[in-house]
């Protein structure tokens, strides 16, 4: 799936076959492109640091 064609997946039905584009969304449904949320690492607790 790409930002240019949201909701469209490119796949192959068998090994060596040409690629086929399949729409995964219903008609007239807009799929907004959103970047994934960035998660911050919490780090190790003092107890875990001492254990390791």
C-alpha cells in the first residue's frame, strides 16, 4: 500500500504470476494517510537495571 494509492494492495496470486492490484476499501470511502504515532522508550526501572 502506498500514499499515492491508499487502500490499494499490490499482490501476486502465485509465484511467477504478474502483480495484481486489489482495492481493500469500500467504494466512496476516503482513507486518510496518517503517520504512525511515535512511541517513546520508557527505559528500565532501577530494579531491572540492578537485576541485569
